[in-house]
């Protein structure tokens, strides 16, 4: 076993090996081990990111056994190739993350697969956050009921970026993973093949200011067929409680079901966001999986 911790960015050939490792693990486990954020940061210039590579042979070979990512805020993910599990690679990767992240470390376990709890407990980590993965099959939905003075239009790249970032930051002020997005973060996503402005809805008030949004996503290349995602829904704090969030959710889900003809729609929601979870359950979403975040135990 050889471990190598390298700063951002990864060489393109190494990034391709990590992407293939993640794909192989997802195929075996039925859940993606690395988030979109991590995959987008593999070979881009993102100062402060640390990539940890675990090789069964010598560094730089194609025999990549595991990978871990650590962001400057302490958030982290790791994955071990199915054929190299229970051989110490996961423990070694997590130890490196602890050495670099210290008390700030927060490691996501997607799907909470068997073994993640044991590995975390072995190194003194505990669950500090839960993220629910919900799914809804195609079924009739009510028409959105919009608050007075609100109209809906689609996003215009290059013109609406700054306004969207401002509302996103305000709506997710307590969730920096989402609320801390920069123009570069947004640009990364606007350049992806899946981006479709026709599925990116903005609610604007009588002055033309953005009051909320629903950004949808379509996953095309999946084994169980294409499906839609409630990528992110946000409402300006001064519009919360007006029913705008529900209306925007309905707008996006109806678009995915009716305009795109998708068989199911998924979303992620934080375990602490009980109001949103209750809304999604009323709209027919049910829990399909649970992601958890582990962090060092508080003294």
C-alpha cells in the first residue's frame, strides 16, 4: 500500500482514474461514493483542496485502490475500490484525512453502507449530520399557487448569475456547502452537459428582483433509466412562509414529469430541515437512502 497526498489540481490522467474508481464503486454499491462537488474539483484549480490517493502498487500506476478528498472547510469524502476493501485502505485514508483536517474534519458516508459506522467509531468519529435522499414516482401534482406579485421565468446565463448567487447565499446562510457557492462554482455547473436553462426557474417580484428559484437536473446516463432531480430550491428570507417554496417545488417537479417525461424525481434534504421534509412527504416523496456525516467526537 502506498499513500500520496497532493494539492489541487490532479493531473487529468489521475482524475480519470478517480472517476472510474467512483463509477466502479457506485455500480457495486448502488450509491455514488463521491458528490458532484468533489468530482468537479478533481482537475480544476481549487486552492486548499487536498487529494489523497491510495495505490496497491507504486504511486502513479493504474492500480488505484482508494481515494479521499478534503476541502479547506474540513468537508471530506472517501472511496475504496470494491476489490480492495477490508484490507486497511479505508482506515489509512481516514487517518490521513484526520491528520490534515484535525478537529474540522467532517466526512460524508453516502448511503451509510455496512462498515462505515465501524470505521468511523474505530477512529473516534461520530454522526453529526444526516442528509435524506428522497424519491417520488411519476404521479399527478397540483398546479402551483403563486403568491401575489410573483411571476416565473427561466434563468438566463450571464445575466442572472449575480442575482441568483445573492438569493442562494441568503436562502442557505446556515448551510455553507450550498450558500457559499461562488461564481466559479456556478460556472462549473453551467458548463456541464446536463445543464438546461429551460429547467432552471426563477420567481421574480413586481420589481424584477429574484425572490426564489428551482434549479432542476436530469440524470441521463443511469442504469435504471433517466430520472430528474430537484437540484436546489431556494427562497429569499423575506418570502419565507408565503408558499413560494411549495409553488417552486411543484413547478420544477411538474416540468421534470410532464415536459421531460421522466419516471421519477429525486432530491436531497438536510435532516434538520423538518419543514422541507414535511413538504416533500406531502408531495409524495419517500426516503430511499440516508447519507451521514462523521466528525471527531466533542470533548
